[in-house]
């Protein structure tokens, strides 16, 4: 059942989730491709479509309303000015690479739009960055899927040793914590 859900709705889920953020879904989709549930070209295409569409939306919102929103929020003005300074110095590099910085995916296109970066420049650099991102995360997931498959195969051979090691580590940590509590003077 889970496999049929992935096959039936996987690409739509990739588009939707990458529209919002999306590194995790692309990694998981890449792993699913390793196991034969999805196809790499369609994962890349779906991730690219969702990512570019979401970035373009945030950019357009920033371009249209960004300066007014920032002007009304005194605390945002100083931070916005720092972003603008960075944009003036490293505009192309920032547009190409912002999606690799966790948590900045929707904020950065908004700030770039509010800085009135030309639309065509943003689109072209954003598209190029999204292509690199979609390929790199898809293939990273694919190879992580391969590594996890090998790890599970090795687990069958070394599982009891690993379980014993984990239990011994947990017991050692618990004893160390107990020892620290006992040696700590009472307030």
C-alpha cells in the first residue's frame, strides 16, 4: 500500500512540498528511486517545478510589497539593510546558492524581490540554482538509499553486535549521569 501511494502521488507531493521548502522530500524521493519506486528524471523535474514556482512567488511578493512591509517594521529595517548590502556585493552568488542554506529558502527570494533585483536576472539565476539543487539532492538521496540498503544487509550479519554496543553505550551514559548527580553538592 505504501509503495502504491509513493508511485501514485510521489511526484505531486514533491512539487507541493518543494513549493514550500523541500530538501527532505527530494532526498527521500531519491532514495525511493534507488528502490525502484520513482524515476530520477521525474523527481528532478518535479523538484525543479515546485522549487522555482515557490521562489518566484516569494520574489514577486517581495518585489510588490516588500519595501512597504519592511518600512512598517522598524526591527526589520536594519536586517533588511544587511541583506541589501550582501546583495550588492554578491548578488549572483546569493541567488544561485540561497536554497542550500537551511531555513532561508522563502525569506531570501522575498528580500531579493524587495531589493528590486531585475526579474529576468532573478529568474535565470534562480532556475540555474534550482537545477543544481534538484540534481544534487536527488542523487544524494539515491546514494543514501543505496547506503541504507547496504547497512541493512550488514545489519543482518552484525546486528547483535550493534545492539550490544548500543545497549552498553546507553548503560554507560546512564551510569555516568547517575554518578554526576550523586557527586553534585546539594544547594
